[in-house]
């Protein structure tokens, strides 16, 4: 069997109730609750019309410029899956475009995260299907392989700020922390609107740091 050319079995998945709970949590609050250490990097930006991405990762690793294993993943994707593709960040060839993305949307895929390039960007910008990619090019892909499907089952959440990956065995812990952070932010926003927000902590922090002139 060729090395690096394999479809691994699917062994785990985050349950749908957990996915629904995370849809209400901002990516920034999830990131803060994970020590700001888990992110996809600034290159992966939302290209779609807008809206939240949240679902179970169906991961693909493929050779630069080739989308055969992505096509295989589409044949195996389940409703609610997020197609997460590691194409090495290469932007020479677009690995997905309107036809593949329309099919993904039709079968219920929750969104696509592609560390590589897409094309048909006008269609993507007008679509509600969440698509995050590293770039755009008109040059199409090859379909020869190799590649791998790993399917670790981690949770992927994305909004206008970018995307974050929550490890499968930490979803409950992260949700509790992120939800608490979000509730705290809501109280702060209410105080801002009411004109009662307490910003004395800034002065205390300056004094504690030894800032002159405070």
C-alpha cells in the first residue's frame, strides 16, 4: 500500500447537542478559554456571505494541487460535518470551487476549511455555506492523489474572526469556560450601554506595573 494514500476509519464524533451549544459562542471567547493557543492562523479567512461555522471535523490531507482525496471525503461526509483540508497552504491550484461546494451544501456539510486555494469566489461570497480558505486562484486541480482521511472528530467553530479547533476530549470543559466568558462579556456590554461600566481596573493595573504619572 502506498504511504500517505489511505482512508482511515471514522472512530469518534462530537454529538449534535454539543455542536448546537457551541453555535452560540463567539470564536474569540473559545480562543480566550483555551489560553489563546489553539487557532488556525490568520491566513484562513472567511470568504462566504457570513454566518457561523460549527460542526465535526472530517479531515483531509492532500498533495498540493490535487483534490482526489477531497472528492473521496465528499462521498463519505455526513450532514453536519466540517470538511477540514490540509493542502500545505499552497495557492497554485484551487482545490474546490462552485460545483464541489454546491454538492457539499446539498448533502448537508456544515462548512469547509481549506489551507489552500478555492475558486469561483463570487459564488462563495454570495453563499451561506461557510468557507474559510487561504487564497483564491482560477487554476484548477489535479485528481491523482495521494492523500489521507484521518477523521479525528474534533469540533470546528468559526465566525467572522476566524476559526478554532476544540479537541474532542475537551469540548465540555471548553464550553463551560467559554460560555462563562461570554456571559461576562454580555454583562459588560450592558454596563457600557447603561453608562455604568467600571474601568478602575485600568488604573490599578498601571499602578501595579509601576507606570509613572498615574
